C-alpha cells in the first residue's frame, strides 16, 4: 500500500451459532448478529453506525477547520429493509441536528459531509 492510503481491517469468525459472528478490529472484539437472532448488534446496525459516526466525525472536523462553533451534534440514521430481503436497504434516511451554528453554517457543514 502507498503512504496515501489508510487500511481498515476487520476479521469476522463463525461463532458456532448460525447467524452470529465474532469480530475483531485491532484490539476490539465484538459480536454481530444477523436480524434472525437480533440479540446483539446486527450487521445492519453496524453498517448504519459506520455511516452516522462518519457524519459526526467529518462535520465536527469541518466545523473546527472553519471556526464554526458546534456545542453538540446528533446524527440519526434509519434504514428501511423489506423483511423478505433484509440484505438490501430500500431507503436510508440521515438527519443531522447541530447545536451552536446558525442554520446557514449547519447547512454548509452538512454539505461538506455530503460532498465528501
């Protein structure tokens, strides 16, 4: 790999229970379930959390770089899937709530995320 790329590595293992995986990222270990089990975080939850946490992190950095005060931020994401085909999202809705910036500044910051 070149110096200009970052690599994220995740290892997932079968757990002995159908529908449950054991996962490792660096020194973090966690369980992810399929929707059929749903006791632990599900694959869909983990996928959506990656998107929403990226929204928080990128918008906070953009605000810091632009000198825009953000006291608090929340990103809510909802994924709609058909029960018969849970592997595919029919729709994903992402909603940003920022406390501190003006509406215009908030739209500018979220625009940086969308363009990004």
